[in-house]
């Protein structure tokens, strides 16, 4: 008789086993972490200092400490330590620090995957977000880049700290179209832009998002910006 299940490696009760509750509780802990799977990160190489029961991480190949040698496996917090399980092809998860869904292709997590063929081709959703600290000047070049080969659906923004300076409003876009995602935008905290494109636009080279002051210059403030796109994943 097998001692564990095939997919999630949950321990099974054995005939005439003592302390049955230990085995049952261990199986329930693994089930609790694996169903409707939420992965905190697929890129963090150092285990968190606080081990939270049920919290799940995907271990990178170069992981250190308690995760060393467990690359590619799921690390699940359990009773102050870690339980390691192998993900299976076709498993789906939500990657918390990326804000995106993921599909496992049998080797790795395909973050943003919406569909995935047996050859690895797929439809991908992409998103990038940045909190932009406003500095003095007419235009801010953000650290947020639209990747090459991305079909952009739109960009959104929220003023999280009121904008000061001589500007009367501001716009958001990219080089050659600085108002592509909105113009005449408000300066007060809570003001927002919802720049959904009527015709999605494909970028064939990495492109930074630009914030441009209208009627004057920026001085201070903070804006949270996010760009959303689709990509196509090539087959192996």
C-alpha cells in the first residue's frame, strides 16, 4: 500500500496505525495550501524569516538556506518549518507579488499564462506597476517599461500624494504620444487616469511610460502607474 497520494504527496493512513491524527492533520495542511493555490513569489531565493502555516512559495533553482537544493518545488509553511511538494503540469496558481495568474508547464511556472499548448505556446497577460516619486521638471521618465512584443490594452494611474508645482494638469503616454493614456489629469490626491486604448497597440521595442506636466512644471508628489498588455508565447 502506498504511503502517500500521487499528485499532492499527502500522507495516507496505514493499517493499524497509531497516532492517526498526526497523519490526517499533515494531509489536511498540504491540502489547505495546495487548493486554490496562491504562490507568494516565484523569484525570492531566501526563505522568509517568519514561517506562516499554509503560505506557499515556488523555490528558484538558486535558493539558499532552508530552501537550498529544493529548486522547482513548492515550499509550504507547516508547523514552523517547510514541506516541499512538486508542482504538476497544468496546475494553476496566483502569483501574489506579480498580481498575475500562472500555469505550470511541467518544468516551470508560466507567469501570466492564460492558455498553454503541449508545445509551450500560449496567450499571456502582462502587467507592470510602479510608484513614481515626482521630481522637479517638465517630464518624468518612469522605470516602468512596456516590453518588446507586447500588445498594450491600456494604462492606469492614481495620484497617491498631491502633485505640486506650476503645472495645471498632466498627461501620461510614451515617446511620440505623450497623451496616449490620458491628458488634462488632476493634481489632487485620488485623481486618476483610466487610459484604455480603443485599438490595442503593439510595441516592438521596450518603451518607458512618460508623465508630462501641462501648463508648467512638476515639483513634488507621487503617482502609482500600471500598464496592462497581452503577449504571445512561442512554442518550444
